C-alpha cells in the first residue's frame, strides 16, 4: 500500500494535512483529513468570570473574532437572563454584517480565486493572490477594497478592528456614533457594486468547472443553519433548522438550549477536530453541513431585495437543495450581497442611534447557550457557572467542526475521482486541497476540548516504512 501525504494544506486558516492511501492497483483505498493543532480554550476558561468570556474566546481567532464575541455574549445573556435592548441587538447584527463581508471576501478573493481565476492546473508558484493581481488587477483590488470596507465597519462600530471589547454581556458598551453611521452609509454603494460585479463574473464562469461541481463533495447530507420565524436567512439570531438532502425539514426550530438533543460529538483517531453529527441519525450516518451552502439550503429566502433575486437564481440553476460543496463559493458571494443590504437596512432603522444599549444583571441562571452564524457556519458556545459566576464547564462547537465529517467525505470523493494514474499531477493534488478550501475552514477556531482525542502514533523507519502504530 502506498501513501500520499499533502502536508500542509495551503491557503486555509490553521494547520492540516491530508493522507491518501492507495491499494496495490494504485487506486484510492482510504483518505483522512487531519487537523494537527489543539488550542484548549474549553479547559483554560474554567474558573474565569462569565463576563470575561466574550473577550477571552474572541482570541481564538484573528479572522472571525466577532463570531465568537456574539455567540459568547449570547450565552452570557442567557446566564444573566436578560433581553438586550433593541438598539444593541441591531448593532451586534450590523457588526456581524461587516464581519461576514470581510471574511467572505478573504475566502473568495485571497484563498480560492487563484484556483477559480487562474485555474486548478496553473503553475503553483503563480497560483496565489499575487498571480491574481498580475492577471486580473481589477478583481484583486476589488477583493482588497471589499475586505477593507468590512474591517472598517468593525472598527467604526466597535472602536477596534480585531478583538474589540465593544460586545459585552447584556448588549454593547457604547451607542453608535452618528458620524460612523454616515461613513458606513457612504461606503456601502461601492461595496455593493464590488459584490455585484464579482457575483456576475462568477456566474459567468461557474459552468466551466463541471468536474469540480460533480465531485467536490457532491454528496447527499443534511444541512443546518439559522432562520427566522418565516424561514428567512439569519446570521445573528433565530432558530436552528435542519433539512435533509431531499429538502424536507427534519427540525424546524431548534432552541439554542436544546442543541444537545440533536447534535452529538464524536472523536476521530486521526484528528484533533471533533466530529459533530445529527443525533437522530446517529454516528457516522448523521453527517450535516453548515455555512453558506447550508444556509441557502435551509432558508426559504434571504429577505433583502437583490440577495433574494440572487437566491432564487442560484436555486433555479442548481436545484432546491444544492449538494456540491463547490457551490460554497457561489453561496458565499450571495451572502456578501445579503450582508451589505442588511447592514444598510440596519443603519436606516429609526432607533439605531438610541443610547440605551446595555442591560445589566447578575447571575440568574447557572447555564447559558449562545448560537450565531460564523462566516463558516453555526457557532455554539455553552457555559456552566457557579453561584459566583465563575465558569465551571465550557463546550464550544465550531463551524469547521460541524463540517468535519463532510470535509472528510469530500476529500475522499475528490481523491477517488481525480487520482487514477500512477504519475500524480500537481493539479490533481491541488484539487484535493481545494475541496477543503471550499469549506473555508478555520482550524484555529476548531479544536478546544482537552483529554478526549484518541490519537494514532506511527513509527516509521529511515526508509519511510511503517514499523508500528499505537493509539492513545
């Protein structure tokens, strides 16, 4: 048996590798996606006051700290048993819209565009953002500008661009500055124009990737995402809906505090990343996906004008339930349109400048769960505290974790389709990595439990022969 190792998987956040084992006929026998880092936040948060948790857990990631701030603050709101002021809820959501725009722009323009624009088989030394800048300078500049706008929204609202302390239990710690509101509104037309022309470009080229559409994780799974009471797309609030591969609703509105009735967590011997699954189907059959692809599958509409136009065209082209993980890219662009339109609507709400933006209370419940949609999918923070408000237990289920089983299945499908020659082409291995990039995994976010990961240790001699393995 031969082994192919892709180490590291490039153009993703964090550290991972892929192992592909070939049989004696050089056909793919098995594959594995390994997350090779561990962070441990679930353990070292114990003993900290609950009200510190948003600031602590935001340090999990420098790309999507806002997502952790939101989920953590919502868990703390539940511990305090408060309903935050309406203006605070809108400001939190507005901040999240900026986060979605900048993170999706990073994923599409900087990490995936080199494959989509230059080609999966293009020279690897050029297959990066600098190659995009050389061949398509206008698109590269658009990517920089759109990400910059999203970051400026975060900085304007929260006073800091990375790891802001503005989101707090009970709301936010300062009202919106009218000058910041005007700056955001002035910047929105150009941001929306960039989103529109990028989406138009991608719609024009998407059909030139038939093999990638057919084999980049094109497999039936369940999907999960937040929706409002009418089934509309939600990024900050709402209830979790699960739908099956046939589009039928399996769980219409899962309350945050009941997530463990529907979501179980398994461990894999070859990865530090937990493997959540849909409990009613069991492990490993209960594979589900989260993130842009899933959100557009579970929602019935977006709820903003142009995003709804794009939503219905997307489903008209690819069906009521879009299965291929290649279409994460398309869905990501539709969500940018939605986030910008929603941000504009929020900035125009009558009470957005209200000064009452924080509710204050002590510990009124010994447990709290907060759920928000990170750019990559559902993010769950679950805390237990003692009477003094100190954390006694924490569980974090990260978007990339929800997708773990689906990523593994996608890697396997891509490898089995594209690897069929004794001489491997670099572009083939790039496609194996690219299906991981389609999920836009955030691996630094994803590994936090302590002492619960079964690991495989391999003993290999100087000639590369496997001598022994052990499991711990």
